């Protein structure tokens, strides 16, 4: 009973308090002052350069100034003495006289001058000043296959440098060169221990502080290569070369001497040959064709192949029958202005493989032949990857592979088209075929491609294997979508994305994918960057 009375009394007292509070409204609180200032909030470092940074924060009530301490080579430990001690009467300050490429910690305290006991706790921020850039852009003559020569302006850099460092694409240090007094004074030094045809970041350092950084790609491997300059007789050079030779070409135009009233002729490839461009920034042009004989292999990289002024035949023509050819491997090349097509196999011969990777193929109009044309030969493995083919085969077929299976026991061609952009091909005559494949036993993979602006069908040939499809997209390619079993498209891409608008942006180059499509994995990856 006593407990109940105590509870009732408490409830009545609380009610009385509530009534009193509601009836007697207190004065409005317009300020609230603690015994100590709040610490500054939203403390940031902005506009950080090589030698300065702007520090700013939200103002603190009742603080009449701010103490700022800056510590060098520090990451919020604030050990030792500050490098700079500053005061500010407003909520920002420009800190100057900093050292480039250096970690800094800063802290700010809200001060009340008349009462030090009210000073706030510190707020903290970390930042790093920018590296300097005194390393000059690499010139062609300073880039070799296993070394590069770095240069800098001595008047700007002075003597405060110690090291040249080469870092690979994975961030690993592959070469570290300590600079001599003579190199520092000359403003030039060679860093070696590099790998041919590899991208490096070269850093100019003072201790571990960066005074310059440039990207450079080493040239093709010149070890044992035959160096060819524009104006040299490439036919004569090859004729004298041993089987397995590598020709390394300097930038410029290399004309294969012609005949039969043609401005540019054919290089007869009757031995295994590698031809590559030396400088990635100055890709050499070969004006002419390649006639491949006697089972030879041919490897090409970092070249422009131009058919202007040639006889009108294909870029590559396999000529010797009853031979087994090695690989035709074409990497990072541009192929243009050929009349009949890109390759032609019209002899009974086996070709181990044909590969086009990271290539641009355009303006091969195909008068008298198809774009990729195999009539009597057996190509074991045919691969197109990471490439763009445009404005080609305007009235002809894209891939033609006739049935020569009767001449080759147990033959089973494997065809792969992956990550390719194909535009404005087979576009002037309806129902030309992307896959005019009739060689019995073929298998086809068609994945991650972007096909636009074509009147082509996939195939109307019963011998064409239905491809393994995956993640490809199509625009303005209605004939590929519709299946017409009689004399028409026998199959379609059942995993396709059919676009209602062009996937390309208006920016140059024209194949740059717009933002909606750049990350879909369709087509040549170079245009998604």
C-alpha cells in the first residue's frame, strides 16, 4: 500500500511539472557556451601544389584566432617539432614554402586569447605535396630496346637529384641508377636493364622525392635484327637474310619495289620471316604485298600495310601448293587500300594458323575476291581478336572458307572472332555473308563483338556451324536478326543485344563508344578507353 502511495505522489508531481513547463515558456536560447571551444570541423587541405597547400575549416564560435602546426614527412603521428607554426584569424590559411613530393600532417586549434583554458583540442589532416616535373619527354633517338636516355634541364633541377628509376606496369622497380656528378651536370643519363617493347615509368628522384616522371615504351628487340631504313631495298635485304631473320624497320615509308607497271610490288616470302616496327610513336609503312611460298611463316607487328599502287591482289597470297605453311601472325598493324582482300588461299595447302590481333583493317573494297578468302587451303586455326574492321567488302562476303575438306584428312577448322568492331562491311549488297563457311567440320566462336551498319546475314550455308555466341551487340544490322530459312539467314545470335541507337559517340575517333556502351565489353577494347 505504501508503495502504491509513493508511485501516485511521483506521478502527480511529474504532472505538475509538465503543466508548469507548458504554461511558462522559457526565454529562447540564442547561444550556448561551453567551458571549452569546440574543435574545428571539416578540416581540409585544398589546392595542394608542389610547394603550397590551402588549409580550411569551419569557423568556431568564441574563437578569436587559430593555431596551425604543420609536420613534414609525417602521417598524422605529429612526432617531434612542427616544421611550421602559423596563426590565422579566419578559417583558412595558405601554407607556403613546402617541399615537393612530401607527406605532411597539419593540425588546427581554436584559440581564445583571453582564456587559454578555453582552447580547443586539435583537428588533424594529412596531405602530400605534388611531385615536380623536370624530366623531358623522351625523343625517338633516346629510346632503345633495353635502355632509354633520360634528359632534364640542368638550370631548373640543379644538383638536387640522385637517382633514375624504371618502374614497370605492375609497379615493380626494374632498374635503379645512381647518378654521377658528370651525369647530373650534363643533364643526361642512360638507364638500362629494360625489356624490349615494354611500357615503363621513368622517375627522376632526389632521394625518394620525385622531381620528374615520364612514360616510355622501349622499342622492338634489336638483338640480331636487321635494321632497315626508308629508302633501303627491302627486297634485296630479305633475299640476303637467313631463314628466321628479323627485320626491324625505322619509321617512314618502305616501298617494296614493283614490276608490271605497278608502283609497289610483292615481297616473296619463301623463308620464315619476322618484320616489326621499331618505334611505337613512329610506325613504319610498308607499301606493297606479300606473296608467301614454300611453307614459310610470316610474323608482322607494329606496321602499316598499304596497298596503294599495287597490282590489286590481296595483302597476303599463299602461292605454293602441297605445302604446310607456318603461322601468319599479324599483331598491332593497320591494313588498308588493298583491292581484292586481305588473304587468299587458293592452293591445296595446310596453313597452321592465321591471326589478326589488335589490328585496324579498312578500305579493302574487295573487287574480285572476298575480304578473308580461303578457297582450296586448310587453315587449322583462324583468329580475329581486339580488332576493328570497317568500310570493307562492300559487295562481297566477310569470311569466306570454301569446302576443301576432301583434300585434307581429319581436318577441323577452328574460327574465332572475339572483341572485334565491324562497321560498314557487306553494306551495299543485301544478304552477303559474315560467315560464308563451307569447310566440313568447322567450329566457330563469335563473342564480344560489335557489328554496325551492315546488310549482311550470318550465313545461308547448311555447312556453316552455328557459332558459339556470347555478349555481342548489333546496330543497323536487321538482316542478322531475322531468320529466313530458304536462301536467307539460317541462324541468328540468340544471346545478342540489339541496339536502337548508335553505340558510338560523336567524339573523334568515330568508333569511341558512348558512355552507355563503353563498359559492356562489346567490340574492340581500344574504343572503350
